[in-house]
């Protein structure tokens, strides 16, 4: 990209090392340990519930002693937490395989848990209605449907869609009318999605030929990976006005320096609390703590502006600052049912899509990748093409 189009302003100098040290205190480590233990206990109880449901709906009684199925369910209940702990510390073929198996099982188990609960609801429902039913047929039918939902989720998560929208911004420079921006968020490069997935995205972007590319956070998953290798396909990404990245929460778990350095090494611009003016269009990239940052941004309200902020939160701050359009991700739109419902409860109408918040327009992407289970049910992975009208 030629420099004649670009003006740049740093809005703050983040104390990255201080933040990283504060996140490593014993108090924080204790909270993380408590969270891990709580999640593991929940998974143990949930697996016990599914096992007991399956056996209760079978004609044969639960045999005494430990069976192969019991041992399998116990091991699987420990798999995701154990694989995740390994994935944060190690990056090798065995750990990647274990993590992928555990994460995929967790996605399928989500539907097996729903199947177990549904089996009991239907059984007692039929009993209340005085309808005689075969308990085994109920369970086997619903669990088979759950397995099919899991299989669909795996396939659906790999089918990357192109979502096209048109946005009309006030005071848009005449040169930007008709131009196209690509938005990619939540790729989650790690033990499931690696450099081949990033290569697919770059290949699609190359074919789409957007004028500018925005990477709205969580490019990395946060696991132990070769940070340069997984983003290396970005070196082949070309857009007339460049590509720009802002961090997401997964890059901010600790000091994000290693991620930012790797991304800069590909030629992608990092907006680490910075403002650019590209051919008259203001582009601001911020981290999660951006109230005071936007106040210092000196945003020209007579010119259109785009804010890259990973999460669609604190929208009133962006509106008060005079931002025209905020581009976000983070929500995954819930990724898998029934978490689609929970995400909707948290983020409301800003969970997904193009919405308006007063004078501010907001687009929240469902993301390109997945976190945890490599499944999507009720949502679709996407690259968003935004044409400016």
C-alpha cells in the first residue's frame, strides 16, 4: 500500500509487561485453578448423568463392577480439561491429536447430554398421557439423532461462507464509495485450526479482491503453537489499502507481544490502540480497555470512521465518540446450540449481524473458526464482505 493514503496516530502506550505481570499473580492463578476444577466437576456429573440415562433406558440392568463403557465415559469426562492443560504447555503431533479428539467429543457430548435430558422428558410425558412406549426405542432414537447433529456440526464448521452486506456511512469520502472491505474474526489458530486453515482463508480473500482487510481479534486460540508458522500464509495476502489486526481476548490472556510480533512479520498492520486515516477514512483499532483511548482519538465527526473492537460491548462509548461503524466478533453467534441462546441473552440483538445503536452502526461477525469443539450447529462460519455505498 502506498503511504500517500495513510496518516497514523498512536492513542496510548500500553503497559503490556505490567499487565502480563498482574495477570500472573497467585490470586489470578488461584482463580484459574478454581475455574478448571469447577468445569471438571461439571463434566464428571454430566457424563455420569448421560451414562445413567443410557443404562436406565436399556432392557438389561447395569452390571456390577467397572465396565468398559463406564471406564470409557470416565476417561472421556477428563479428556477435554486434560487435553486443554497439555495444549497450553506443549505443541506436538500427539498433543494436537489428543486435543482434537477431546474437543470433538465435547461437541458430540453436548448433544448426547441434550438427548439424555430429552429422553426423560419424553418418557415422563408419555407416562402422564397414559401412552405405552418402548423406553429403549426412545433413547436409541434420540441418541442417534444427537450423533447426526454432531456429525452435521463438524461438516458445517468447515464450510466457510461468504456473507455480503452493503453499508451506507455518513460523510463517507467520495473515493470510498463502491470499495469493499473484508472482515475476518475469530479464526482461532491453534491445535484444531492451523496454517492450512489460514491458507484457505487467504486463498478466498485473494479471489474476492477486497480493497482492505480487517482482522477483528482472536486470530490465535491461545494454545501453545508456533506463532510465526500458523500465520505465515498472511504473507501472501494482498489488498490495495492493506490488512489490519486488533487483538481479541485470546491474545490478551497474557502479554500479546509474541502474537503481535508474528503478525507484523507477515506485513499485516497491527492497530494496538492506534488511529489511521486511509484516503480520508478514519480507522481506529483498540483493545478491550478503550474508553479513555477513544476520548484521545480526536475523531473527526465530519468524516466517516470505522472502529475495530473485538467484542460488541460498551457501544455507548463508541457512539459518544462519534464512530460511524464498529466491526466486532467474539460471540461466534453462540457457535453450538443451545449456547446460541445463552449468547443471545448476553449480547442481545448485537450477537450477530448489522444493527444500529443510536447513530452508531455495528456489525458482529459469527467468526471464521471455532473455539473448543470444532462444531457449529445453528451458526455458520463466515468471511464478511462490506461494500461501502
